[in-house]
C-alpha cells in the first residue's frame, strides 16, 4: 500500500471509529493489553534482542504499557475527559433569548505516531501516544522505530487481533516502516490531522517545521528531551551529602541514562561538602559497569556529545568514559555557574549516563542560572524544609521552565496517572500545553465542537438531556451528573 | 517606551500578577467592567464616530464586553477551569511507591492581543481576548486597531483605573499603537508567550508563520474568518421558503455583514421553490438601505472581493451592489453545486453583506459539497425533523468542518457562555483546539505544571490538602471538592 492509500484507509476507518461508543473503545484498549500479555516471553526476548534492554526492565515496561491502555479504557468509561458542557436554552431571556448550546471534545482524525527508540513498548507501537490517540477516537498510522522492527511487528499483531475481536476496521491502526522520507511524507499528507513524536530535538523540530509549513498546519506533539536540572540547596547538601550523591548517581545510571528525564545537570553549592559529593558521585559513576545502549547510533551520539561537551571551556572531566561501539560507560564533569552562564552549549543534552555538576556560590548565582535555563521536562529542587520556605524566588523561576517540578526523589520514573505532566516549554516539547504521559495525553487529539439547537437524536449520548452514560458534565457552569 | 521595554515591563508584571489570588483577579475584571460603564455615553459616541456602528449596536456590545469580564470573574472564583488534579502518594504500592503528584494550569506569560476592527469593544482593548488572557493570569500587551484609536484609549484608561484601584502593576496591561511592523516586532519578541488575533486570513496567517519561525515557537490563536455555510434541506425549503429567506437575509444584513459568522454561502435545493426563495432573498437584500461599513479599507475590500467573485465562471449576479466609498450595499449571487465544486475561489470570504446561493439536485451532491468545504467557524443545517434524522452522513461530514454546528437559528450572534465554541479547523482559525468566545477561551493562555512531592507551603492554594478555596478537583481520578 502506498502512504497515500494508508492515509485514505485511515480516513475511511475514522468514519466508523469516531462513532464507536466509548465502551467499545474501552474494550478495544483492554483487548490490546490482553493480546500483548498473550505474546508472552517471546515479546520480551525479541524486544531485549533488539533494544539491548534487560528482561526485567522490559517486563516492567510491558506492565506499564498494559496499564496505560487500561487507564485510558477507564477514562473513556468515566467520560469526564470530554468536557461535556451544556448551556440550556433560555427562550425568555431579555434582550435576546439564549439558544441551546452543547459542547464536547471530538477526535481530530488520523494521527501519525512515531515510535521512540528508548521505550520499545511503552512509547512505541501500542505505547502512550498510540493509546491516547486511539482513546480519543483517532485512527493511528504508526511509523515503526527502525531500532526494534520485530518487536513492533509483534505488538502490531496484538493490536490487529484486538481490532478483529472488537469488530473494528483494520484501518484504525496501521503500521508503516521506512526512513526519514517516509516520516516526512506522513507528516505532510493532507489527511494527517496531528503528529506525536518522542525523540531528539533535531527530529522533533524538523517535524514541527514541516507541520507548520503545510497548506493546513496541524498540531505536533514532539517530546524532544531535556537535561532535567537538579538544584541542591546548601543546607540539604551539607545534611545529606552521601544520600544525595547516591540518589543522583542511581538516577543518572538508570537505563544507561537513556531516559528523557535523566538528570544531566546538577547544581551543587560550593562548600565544604563539594569535594565529598563529587568524590562519591565519581566513585558511583566510575565503578558502574557500563551496559549496552539501545543501538550503535545512540552510543555513537553519546560519545560524540560527551567529547564535544567535555572540550568546552571551563569544564573539568571527573570520570572519563572510554568510547565503545555499544556499551555506554558513565561519565562525569564539573564546572561552576560563571562558566556555565557564559556558554549555552553546556545546556545541550548528552543522551546517556552523564551528568554535569555546576557549583554555585550563593542563591543569587543559582537564581541567575535558573533564569537562563531553556525549557525542561522536569526540574528538581532538593532543599531542607527551612531553605525551601526561603527559596520562593528560585521555585518561582524554576516553575516557569518545566512541566514537572520535584521536591524529593529523582526525575527518572514517570508515573502514568491523571496528575502527571510529561511536557514542558520549548525546546523540551513543541507544545507546552500538553502532556505525553498520563491520562491528560488524550486531550492532544481532540477539539471542541458546539451543537446549537440540535434535536436530541442528533446529539452524541454524552450531550443528551437524560445523560444516559451518567458522566460528569458542566451544566449552566456547574459540574453535575444530573439530567437536564 | 520601546517595544522591548514594553515586553520587559510585561514580564516584570507577570512575576506579581501570576501570584495574584483568583479573588483579586476577579475583582480586577469586574472593576474594568465598572470603569467601562463609568465612561458613559462618551465611549459609545466615540466608538460610533470611529467605527460607523450605530449607538444601539454599540450599547449592546458594551453590555457584552462587561458581561464577558464578569463571566471570567465568576469562572476564577469557581476555580474549576484550572483542572486541579491530585494523585496522592501511595507509599506502600508494589512494585514501586507512587509519589504525591499535583497538577494544575498556570499562565503562559505575556500575551500580545491584536484588536479587531469589527468589534471595537467586545473584541478589542478590553474584549474577549484581553479578558481571557488577564483571567488566566497573563499580562496583556494590546496592539490597538488603527480603526478606533480613541475608543481604545478610553477603554485603556478604564483598565488603568481598575489596575490602580486593585493595586496591580500597570505592566499587567499595556497599550501599543502602530502599523504592521509593530505587530511583527511584538510577535517576534522572545518575552511574548502567546498571541491572540481576530481579523483577516492574510493577517492571521502571517502572524502564525512568524510565531512558528521564532527561535522558541509560541501558540497563536488567530480567528481568520469563515463563510459559514447554511445547508437548507428539501422538505424544510418547501415548507418554510419565506421564513428561511427572511432569516437568511436578516443574518446577511446584520451589522452590514461585518460579522465573522455572516452566512456567505447558502445551499438550496433545486426545486419548485428555488425561484421564490431567490426572489425573496433578492428583494430583501435589494431593498435594504446600505449602511456605512467600519472604514474605507473594509468597504474597498468588500467591493473588490465582490467584483472578483461575481466574475467567476458560472456565477450569476442577482443583486448588484453599486460601489461606494463607505456604504456597504448588499449583494446576492447564485451558482450550482457542479460549478461551485470546480472552483475553490468560490470559498473565499467576501467580508460584507453578500451571500452566494448554491443550488443542488440531491443529497449526494450536497454531501459532495460538504466534503470539500474548508474549515469554518460555523455550519448551519436547516431541515425538518424527518430529514435531519435521515441526514446522518451530511451531519457527520459537516461536523468535521466547523467549530459550531447549528440546527436552527442563524450563525450571527455568538453567545458568551461555557458551551460556546467560536473556533474551527484551519483556515477558520490557526488552532482548532481553542475557542475565542466563551469561558473556555481562558484555556488558551495556560499550560499544566505538575508538582511532585511538594511541601504544602509551596503549593498554590488550589492544590493544598485542605482545598481552602473549595474548588472542584480531580483526586485519584474522581471529581470532588473534598479535602485530601
């Protein structure tokens, strides 16, 4: 099938799928989860062979993938995400009567989803982007990630099974392979109504630019990475030097540093504990046995990025990583805020098990650094209760820079839940108004439509007087489940 | 002040304004309404002199402007718009504990608002875009529309009074005059975080393109007009020929056709009533006394657009409008679906009191026409109960093309209420996910941020355990006003 035929098929499927009741879509999403589980160990083994990720990690990732699908199924059954809103007619209002107005969210149409290299299950074929687009009622044209084609085919098979068992058209989910030009053609196709992407800044920005230049521009949700700064405040640093170094090291090393939320930048006070913190971090990173990275391209980029960054003025290497074809050895470097402020190249992401520690002299310097930070997926502030209470300015500045702000724990590990925001200001993502993790991800693929003076029969069930699905709605400005 | 200083000032004001409690912002919005009322008849007279709009219309528009401000004030007090969402910590969850996650919407930062020519009050200085941005917590840099500078200064004075009485910094609302290059500089400025615009396709698209090309792209909400097709179905046409012609004529003539929702395209069945419908419409439009348009540029564009469209192949002029320097005389033309399908130039908006009637032979032809329609703010389907019940395909297709779908009444007259969508697919707007009228307009200027494991003191009141503001929140996936 040509890509044009693929999008034609998606559009035809949209006619059916957009009218599919929420309950059927929920059943479909749960069926995908079941079919993925039915793939058993084969899926994990193939994924591990293709991605070099350990089986334990992939077992967890499979669970996460299934839970995501189930979370969206539940969301569909609850129906509140649709923002159903009704302003009943006021025929006697003066000077003018008010007509009956009923609004809710409707799916945008066919969505192109790009697979991510670093999550062969949870952010690929049946991952968060696909799950949220399907939940919204959008057919998905999935562009396989070349790093794990067999894994992708297996999961695609599971989705096809689920489509079959739910009696849905195969055009609801289509699977496409190919290089950059295939991706470009998909983004440019007039029938594509939105794009989701997780990957590099270069890749995401290219897609964004293409989408803007279309005759009819479309939304692009590109998650383009982040260096996830951690701000360690002085009292905390002194009180918990060892624990903080261990926490930071563990977060940097997790998954060979191949998480979008890997902390690649740590601000640490210049103080009597600085050297012990750095020594301990050096020790933890230095003694770690490097694991295989996802593929040779990732590994090559990692070492190239490292070489570039470590050569920057004012940067001192503390742990050297010997270049390897596939294994990602951890690395560590340090600089101080004044050097860091001079050079925006020190804000570029080095995707892998590396972090740059930036020492600062006082809160004024730290706030200066926060001011010039580019947009991030996460920022973390570690401070004692007392110093956090005093750090209003810093908290305020940092909040403007990120999608998620942590005050304890590490940024790696992204909960799939209603309150999650995995997003952030450009260049972390191309659309700071969205999240790609958690149930709110569904809203990326929908838009509001208002029915005015519509007969009951032409309204979707969600907007009918009787509220037959018993969902939360806003009626006359008030949340309620009551019928009209 | 240079434009750079203006944006600097806006950013400084943002530091204060984003932390201003909802109640104070609500008081501020109501104070603007009061100060506008205090301007009394002078405002109406000046606006009428500048815009040529009659006093009665402007009196209504002033009321609408004040009501918009009050509606946002009420929304702020209710707090539900913030989408406050809390997933409490689950420290004992296996295999991993869940951290405490709290999400809500936060303002984007300084917003540039462009005044609209056709609503000197309701979509200009203190109009819907400004009101929704201010309600969201964003400082506004308002670019005056050159068509009504004195009106704008009066309203700006009212806003300054309100800022003063509420003790808010003057940088929360700044007023800028100038030509296209001033607008461009505002859109390009790095401190600008979003743009709202109501006007022509050309103007809106230029702003959108600029915003995409920034080093850090920003959201643009450009409402770029629409031809608002009305689909009249056969039974309805036969049963109510006279009423429908009168309704259509009144809607076309309203405000000298200078509404974004003016119905510039009417599909009518080729039948025994076609000629009576056209005769009556011709009579109503022909006998109307043309009123002054907003300014000479609008009038010139109207007659140029008319001349262009009436010269298209297959278009027959039924009512000729004699060109005038300022007065907009109504015009009417007809064609049939086959001619219309051949020529996308017939979908271009002619902003003024004009409509094109397109006759069709059967529902298949009508559905074909709906298929090729570009994005619209509104679509209207007039049919009997029976034929609407049979028109599922048409309704379905038309729904994909618009932000608001009417089954009775006329598209002109846009209610300001929670269920309104004044938006639609490109090219009606640059962002179909948004509305520029109604309380949901506030969401254009906000983005979600999640706090993870934050101390209570660092949380905004809306996310604190006790729910001190008693707002609706989503806790563990359920709507509630309960404390944690």
